[in-house]
C-alpha cells in the first residue's frame, strides 16, 4: 500500500497539469471558462423594427457568419438616432445599422460625446423614401397643413421626413405613431399620409391592395434634395398591388451604414470588432446567394460614406486586399452584381463582363492610391 501511494504521488508530481485539468463540469472554474468561450466572439448588432429591412440584414449576418469564433446577436432597434445612442452607451451593442444622414443630425444636435466617437465598417445599400397617401392626395405639395405620420420620434423615418419636408418647405403637421398604427389610421382616413424609409420592397406594404384607398406619392429630386439624397424609383415589381404595369413612382433614397464605436486599437472591444470585419469581408460572397435579402447585391464594401470615418480594421483589410492586386473574388462578383443591377434599373448602360472587369481594376487602383495617402 505504501509503495502504491508513492507511485501515485510521483505521477502527480510529474503530471500536475493533467491532474488539475479535470475540472468538475459544475465547478465555478468550469462555469467561468464556459462564459469566457461564449462571450469571446459575441457581437451584438442593433438593427430596426420587425417589419423593416435592417432586421432582415442582421438576421442574414447571423445566419452566414455564425461559427466557432464568431456569434452574431441581432437586436431589434428603435430607429437610427436611438441606435447611435445604444452604440455609444448600451452594453452588449457593438455594431448599429443606421441611416447615413443620422450622424450629421446627431452632430448638429450635439447628441454624441465627440465628433470622432462613431466610425463605420461599410456602406450597405440605399433605402427608399416611401410616401404613402390617401387616393385624394395627388401631389406632395397638397400635404401642406395636413397630418403626415413621421414614425416615432428618433426613428430613421422621423429623421429623414423632418429634413426632407423642411428642405422642400412643405409645412405638414407631423404625427408620431408607430408604422403599423399609422397604416391603420391612413386606411381609416384619420391622417393624410405616412412616411416610411426602408429598403424596397418593404414587408409592411407588400399586402396592400387598391381597395385600401392608398397610393404612393412621387417625390421628385428637387434641387434642395440633391446634396443629401439620391434619386430612386418604386415599380410594379416592388409593389405589384399598388403600382400599375409599366408605371414607376419617383422617390429619393438614403444610404444605410454599418456603424461602430471608434474603439482604440489596443482594446478588447476593437479586437472583437476586427474579428467580425475579417470574417464578414472574407465571406461576403455568400450574401449574394439565396435566400439572402436582395439588397445585399447593392453593397460595395469599398464605397466611401461622405461625412463618416471608416474604422481602421476595415480600412486595413481593404488596403491589404488592394495590395494583392484586388480584393477576394467575392468583391469582384459583388461589383459585377452591382453593375448588372444598375443596368436593369436604367442607371447605367449594360456593360460586358470584360468591361466590368476593366472598370473594377480601375476602381481598385484608385482605392489603393487613396489608401496610401
């Protein structure tokens, strides 16, 4: 017996790590280790309301990118201004999807701790300004003095509607109901119109029929809007029940941006965001495949956002890709998809595959030169 005890003692002396590594599953050490593994790659993304495009984009991110080193946690949001606030102050929120005009508004209203506290990872896509009105209203100017729903205060629709009607000098009477309630009030004739900024086609309007007594009002790209917004159109393909065959409704669009807090590079939060960027950019081609949202085909990861600063990790990834003679093939395919989408929309002339590749190489040379400045 004494000899056996000496052998056991010698084994423990030779292999202490092996003996200590057998941590009981329910012990405090095991629980802490499990917590560390679960949180190490977790990224919280605040998106939008349940009927909007943002939440579907966040769901796609979770579906495509979740893996051993990364866990994407989509969070329902309450509008672009609230999303920026959550990004700065709310624990567990690492990324926010917001409208590109939200940052300028937040700076003007001094809602941020500093002008450089917010950066961006990538511009996503354009969101259309939907102006749905009762059939009695034929022109946007006729809304003067009438009640128009701007969505809840602080939302992206509220922000853009406030700016747009001010720029057009149309003095409407804004009301601030959530979108579902606003749609019901519009059907009942209690308000004249409602604004909803979302990527077309938005689920909120897909089931509307002519008998609902509503239609989309055109929003012409007046000179006052050119510096802030882009031209866009709604078509029968987007809303087959409300837009006649061959007809189109002019409107404007605002960019959606993947925003991030501008963490210092030596922090753990920065490293966590960098891990997300590396996986997201490398796997971007998967977002071009069904069943992902059609808006992904409009995304150009290298696109600049006026008035915004890109986070270092994203700039470095793009610069490294450019130094290799171009980014991964996923970016090239994304560029081709963008060109084809623009051609179908009438924005550019249809280009051949060779022409697309030549334009792509010119663009990447330009981007590489900018990255070295």
